[in-house]
C-alpha cells in the first residue's frame, strides 16, 4: 500500500475533526490537544483509531502503524489540526488550518 493512502486518511481525519470541533460532537474539547491516539486513553482516541481502521484496506495490518499523533490548537476564530502517522520507518504529516467567519 502506498503512503498516499495513509496521507489521504490523515487528511480526511483532520477535516472530520475540523467539522466536529466547530459544529459537532467535540465543540467542548479543550483548546490544545496533543495525543497519541493509538494508546486509546479515552473516547476521542478510540474514535480516531476507528476512523483509520474503517478506511484502511483489509489487507493492511494496523499493527504496522507505530503512532498516530493528533495535535489540535484552537482559538476563538481559528483551528489548526495536525495528524502525524508513523508507519514502519516512514512518517506522514498532514496539517489543516481553518478560520471561523
């Protein structure tokens, strides 16, 4: 599997979180979040892991993913979401920025 698929899933997760933080389920999330979601510390981590697992091909072993770091920085009018995925010895980073108007 190509890393572009992983980067595409990271892109989709960042956009999903953007919508959920501005308008949906995670409106009350704290201003700054940095978490390795593969550790499944809470429901947010579990949701992010499930988001990835649902979109990966069935032939891909999820255990190959060493780390999925989600970093969120929010202010009153802007939101930055960074998703960093480490697969085997390679790293994919996707950064998403949005403004509330």
